[in-house]
């Protein structure tokens, strides 16, 4: 959501739809003026065109808000200021300053022009003009490697993308086709890509955190979800006094729902025993925190559910996770289950090898399904390849036929018998000469030849 600036091209506004240029009219109710914006390229040109005109004897001033244009009388005395389109034009409407359907009083504050993102967009323009704070960082984890990206010394979105590339991570970073989002894609088969915070909120602000409050629980664990039970409770939390808190996660849609189910549980409001769920401030994962007490807090699956495993609160080779004391709190830090991976046969085979080596048969169900999908993609790819190969072969056959025909023409012209060609040429020459003589005799005749 970048803010506008004086040098923002008009073609980038309105989500890339641009401005349909033409003339606009400004009126005080008594006097009016038409302003031609047909030659404008950016918002600076529009501002210059408006400020070069008067309504009656009153000068105009145009300024930029974070999101659009504002037009007023230069003397600041207010009054009626109507802005509309001329004829069938739409420039005023596209610029968000058409106000004929309102009381039309000055100043005229335009609507959000919603420019798209480009490589040259300054990072100070992002987030509606709030920008990215200097020194803000986020983490990019790929496999066993963790990379930290900082906004220090960055000026544009392209600088940010280049900073991601400079980490050496095997990823592709770009602006998506709509011009509204950053896109980061892993290019390394067999590894997990996860993007999280590094003590701040930069990854969430950029919309690239793989596990934020809006992340669907169905996306976790490579799209397998969190394995809740439809029969009852899903989590058993043990408080610091040894009592248990059962949490039902039926119907949760996203990570925020999971946190709210724990934090807003009717039996979880005793301050000394309260267990609070939140997202980790470093990397990803759910963190459970409670005031220290007689024992550490703990978490496990409720009967019939695997949600503690699915949420990363308990390792799949364990039945329970017990917290540890951090300062004045008992804390359980959950694992990151939000990573993404390259879809493809190499990833499936590598993951299958890892599952066998690490004795994780539960992974085989997902990997078998992934391998089936890979085989289907392979079949489609072979079909596309066959179609293209057939088209290439048809083109080659057509080219070969054309070469044969060209050789035939060339042979007729260059490989003919010389004596035969001379004889034929002599015969054609004699016939032409006879025709010319006959024509000459005919043209010399006059009326007296017929008397």
C-alpha cells in the first residue's frame, strides 16, 4: 500500500489502471475554468496544471496527501469549489477529486489513488506512507540456515529485493504480477523455507511472514492442517499448580483463532495460573507463557486429537512438552510448522529419504500423496512436451518440403540444357520479331489501302 509522491506516474494509479486523461473543470458557483490534463505524465504535472489557473480572480493550490490530491484556494478563505469532468471525460473521477455529488466546499480532498508497487517505489512510501523503520529486520530460514535481512541503508523496493538476494538464500524475490505484494519463492528442492520476525514486526508488515495471525491452520504442516478431533477437546494444558485446562479447537480457521481459544477460555482468567498463547517474536511458532509456580506448565494432545503435534507445541516423537523457566515465567516455545517447500518430484524423493532415515513413518502418507501429484504433473508435462515436439516435427517437415520445391525451381533455372535453352530462346526471339513486323505493317496502313 505505497503512498503517492509528486513523481508517481499516472499510469501506476488505481491499482495500475491509470488515469484516463482529459480536461477537468473547477467552479466557484459563479466563475469556472477548464484545465486540460492531456499532456500530464505524473502527479507533479497535474499539480502544476491546476496551480497555473484561477477560478475567477482566486488562485488555486494543489497538494499531495499520503494517498491522493487536495485542492484549495490559495488564499485559504474557503468557499465553494466544484471539481468535475468535462464532457464524457473521466479524469477528475479517476483522480479521485470529482465532488459534484457533495456540498462541494473547499478544500477538495481526493480519494485514495492506490498506486501499484514498482522496483523504484521508495520504502518510505510503503504502508500508506508510514514506511519501514530504519534498522528493522526479519528472518529468512531455509533448511538449517538462518538469514537476517535489515532495512538499513535501503532506499527502494529494489534495494530490499537485492538485500534478500545478497543473503545467499536459494530464493527468488520479486513483485507479484498485480503490483501489490512482495513474492518470495524457494528454489531449493528438499528444504523448508520459513519467514519470521526478528524481534519486531517487519515480516508481518510486509505480508511475507509464513505464520502470522491470519495464516490459515489448513496451510500449516505443508497443507495438512493441525489434525484436530471432531469428538471433543484437542489440547490439555497443565497449569503451574498441576491442574489441567482442556481446550477444544473445533472450527478454528486461522492462527489467531487458536490463540483466542486458549487466551479466552472461561477457565483461564486466574492471574496466577493464566496460560497465555502468543506468536514468537523471533522466527515463528506459538509460545505458551505463564507465571512461575509450583511446577512448569506442560501441553499434550487430548485423546483422539493430534493438535499439539500439528501446532508444533509437542514434537511428533514425544507425548508431552514441559516448559522451562525464563525470568519470572514458565515458557513453552513451539516449533515452526508454517514453512513452505518447492513442489516437485525431487523434493518428494528427498523428503521420503529423510523420513526413512529419521524413522518418521507418519510422513509417508503426505509424501505418497505428494508423489502421486508429482506423477500427474510429470504426465501432463510429457503430454505438453509431446504436443510441442509434434508441432516442431510438422514445422520441420514443412520446411523440408519447401526446400525441395526451392531446389526444383533452382534446378529448372540453373541446371537446364544449354543448347535447348539457346534454341528455345532463338525460337521465342523469332516469334517476337515476326509479331513486331506484323504490328508495324498494320500500323502503316491508311484509309487508302482499303479503297
